[in-house]
C-alpha cells in the first residue's frame, strides 16, 4: 500500500515511518512542515529507501496537500501532524487552533475530494486515520479508565484543539461517508522524543547537573506507552480496523510523574553515575504546577486487543531502560536541539 503520513518528522510520526519502511513493503510519503519539533534526523536511517519520499509542506496549505495526494495517490492517510505540548498551548493557543483544527479540516477536505475520484474498489479500501490523544477525555479521579464511550471533556487549549479535530473526523465519516478511523493514545515515550517532554527533559537536565523540575507534588498520573508499541497499533488499525470506529491505545502502565522521574534517576545512577557519587534524585525540585493540570489519565485498551489483536510488548520497566540508554547513546542528536531550539525552557505558566 501507499501510506501518506502527516507529521512524519515528529516523534510518533517518525517512529511510524521507520516502522513501515523496516517491517513492511508499503511505500511511505512523509508530509511535514518541519516546525520546531520536527527534524529529518528522526528519519535519516530510512531516507535512502526507494519506498520513502519526503515533502516539506503545511497541512493547512490546501494546494500543497492536494498536489502531494494527487502525485502519491495514497491508499491510507495517517494524520499525525499536530501541535502537541500542553505548556506551549497555554502560552500560545493560536498555533494549536490553526494546525490541529484548520489543518485537520484541510486534510479531510482534500482526502474527501481524492477519495471521491477513486474507482469503487479503491474507494472501499481507502482509509483516513486520525491519531489523537487520551487528553480529550479530561481528567479521571482515583478510579476508572477512559473507554471509547467516555464523554469528551478537554481541559487545556491543546486537548480542546484535539477534541475538535476528532469531532471533525467523525463528522466527515458520518456526513460524507469518508472511511475514517480515530485512535486516542496515552502518553508516549521512547527514542527521538523532543526534549521538552517529561522523560527526555529529565534525562537532559540530569546530565547537565540542573534541577529536575517536577510540577506540583508530582502526584499526577499518566499511562505510559512505548512509542514503538504505539506505531504497531497504528499499523494494525489502518490495516484491520473497522471504518467509523475509535480505538484507545494504552500501555497499561500507570505511573505518578514523581515515580517516573525517580525511575529515570535510578537508571542514570546505574548507567552513568554522577562524579560525586550522589544520586541524580538529589536534583529533583518541586516547582509551580501547570495551570489546570489534569490529575489522572488511564486507558482501557480492550477494544483494540479484542477486535484487532494488538497489545503492548513493553512494560514501563523495559521501555524506560531502552529509552534512557538511547538518550545516553545519542547525545549528538539531542544536544544540538536543546541548544538551538531552547527545548529545555519552562513554558505554560500563564503568568
């Protein structure tokens, strides 16, 4: 098949591109604007493949989307391009509305026009797969899990923009018959994660000898999903999922933020001890919480398991070991990004 991946130079998108080139015979078009969080270094290992091609363009640019679709003629569009950092959405929500809402509308409009031009066999096989987040469901208490029937209750500009994009995709499916799929995933982690996010940020700051900023009391809970497990799920959904269905993708790994940071410190203590012999955990510092910080996310991923046969392979313990090791072995990748793009700066205080 021919797979059109938007946001294929970002964290999850690039992992999907690498996975498809390494493990399938599919052709892949990587369509990415290369914003601050996108870099072609994430796909350098597959760039020479004759099944891979790249187009630098914006999902909000209808003419560019139309031209790329017409030239590539995809069987599947996997839409990952998005602004994704909650803290940045607090400081500058406009970019999130533009990319996540207007960009998704543009992709849907162009995908629909293309789909309608196909013959009956190709139309029935085509899929538009929208990749979203569990944050659209809001915040859980101490008990319970998000299911695909959980009412939407977004709490941040980021999650509101993703909730809106989910609704657009669903509406294009119901109104126009476009064969759509939606997946809502829990917190991803793994190689090539932009260093503004919790786990890579802690690694970067620990190695620099800086304070490790933990929001509030570090009691907020997230379900952690190793990125390579996630892209296996995406692959399974667009190949075997039922059009019109939503599938939640989770790692079955609920952890408090403080526990995550302490685990990173423990692994660093083992793999790259501090010169003074102290634990990196002594660098932990509690800081002002994020405004409106959701207390807990947790995913019920039974539908994708029962209907499609996907389950995560990595536990949090195995995945975080691999992740820390990767950052230690690939300092040349992230050091330049931190210096050039100020990825380690605190944002989202809404002062």
